[in-house]
C-alpha cells in the first residue's frame, strides 16, 4: 500500500547547505523529508538620501558608515581579492555575527546556534551588498580584485524609513534562491520523531494535534465536535520556554483527508471512524 503523506514546511533557507543540515537532522530522527528549491522575492519601500559623508553626519545611519570607511581604507592599502576583502571586512565590522555565520557549516552545532547563524548570515549578506554599492559609487573597481582608493570625503547613500527633505522614495525588489525543507508529519507521528529548536517545537506541535485528533475519536465521531481537538495548549515544549497555544482549525479538513488517505480513519458524511 502506498504511504500517504502530510507535508509541513519546516523552514525556508537562503543556502542549500543550511537546508540539507536541517533535513539531515529530521531524517536521522526518523522523519520523511524533502527539499525543494524555489525563487523567493522581497519588496521593501525605503527613502534614500545621497550626499558627501561630511554633509550627512547628522543622521544616525552615517555613523556606522564612518566606521566602515575606516575599515575599507585600511584594507585597500594593498591589492586584495574579493573573497579576502569580504572576509576581512566582515570580521572587523561585525566579528560576532561573522563568527555565528561561520558556525552553520559545523555539523555538530545545536539547533539554537544554527538558527542564530542563519540570521547572522542574512544580515551580513545584506551589508555586503550595500558595501559593494558604496565602493562602486566612489570609483572603486570590484571584479576579481578590489582596487582603488576612497576619496577624502566619499559619496554615500543612506536608507531611511521615513521621508526627509532631499530624499527620494524607492522600492527594493530582491529575488533570491531559497530551499524549503518539508517534513511528512505522518512519518513524525509513526516514528515518534523529536528534534531540537524552534522548528522541532513546530513539528512536535502539529504531530501532537494529529495524535489528539485520533484520540478524540474515542469520545466522538462527529466531524464538528472533533474540530475542537485541533485546538490545545502545550504546557511544556522542549524547543520553547513557555506554554504554546496551538490552533490548527484552518487545516482541520486537510488533516482528516491525510489521515483517511493513510488508512487511519474513514470519513462518511459528517462522521469519522477509526479503521480497524
């Protein structure tokens, strides 16, 4: 008999290695997992302000750029390849985030460290995009090597959340690759899978709802009454430090169909029964 599945998207990751790491943890715990690549997008409204560094010093955003400029000047004293430039810049500008991002390649890290590393990697990727834009605006060549010298008073472009005099409204539309990790919740239930971290808490919560639905059939066979079992409170979750209020009513029909296709229940009109 074909084994039916009910997929839950555990997370979406900007690098394939990150997705494979999470998938590996789930598979090793006994879950059925799939990884799907897709193109993600993000649209953000911002206001940009252009000018010399000295002209925009009143804005808080400029203070960080003053620090970045000092680091860049030091790195450009000699010809430097792009990979080394990026590595050295990030190590000096954001040493803690750089350290966290590097740790995601370690297979022995905890789930919490992995998630912190993913967040840090996002932040650093966004920062480097801004840095390369800054370099090009100021005549620095960025190819295989980063070559040139910054003007004494470089041009900068700062992003603001609110409109000010002289700013212009822009939209940033970014496309990026992403990898979704999906887990079959029925396999989680069958194999009593447990995984650490926030993702593990989410997987555990939905698997508990399914188990709760099945247990509810001992009390009622009515579909509407059974829907109450899609709500609940998890008092102790290994991945979270407080009670979790779970509401799965909107996927109630999907859960019933998945359980029926898996041969666990039989649906007849408004009645549900366990298969013997």
